[in-house]
C-alpha cells in the first residue's frame, strides 16, 4: 500500500514541480510539488521497511516431537512453530 502511494505522490509531485508553469494566487505549485515528492520518498521508505519486516516473519522455525507410550500403542505427534 505504501509503495503504490509513494509512486503516485512522486509522479504528481514531479509533474507539479517540473512541468506546470501556471501560477495560482497564494499557492506555490513548485513547493507543493516538492512536498509531494518528499512525501512519496518517505512512503517508499516505509514500504521498504515493512517489506523487510514481512520477510523476517516468513522465516519461522518448526519443531516436531513424537512421543510413543510405553506399550507402543499410542503415538502422539506435536508440531510447534516458533
């Protein structure tokens, strides 16, 4: 989600900062463009940090334990994910 938002903010900010030559009274469109570019870069950074966090979550460890009763009739298997 943050990556898509970051790309959109970068594109819109780039258009406002570099391509729009019109002026609006009391609004500096170039500055608004640079603010959107900064917000897009921050959003991409947050998305990258979240992506790294999700990659570390996927590397979980599992451990299986098998217990057999003394008479050999009952087997209990237990799997734990850490």
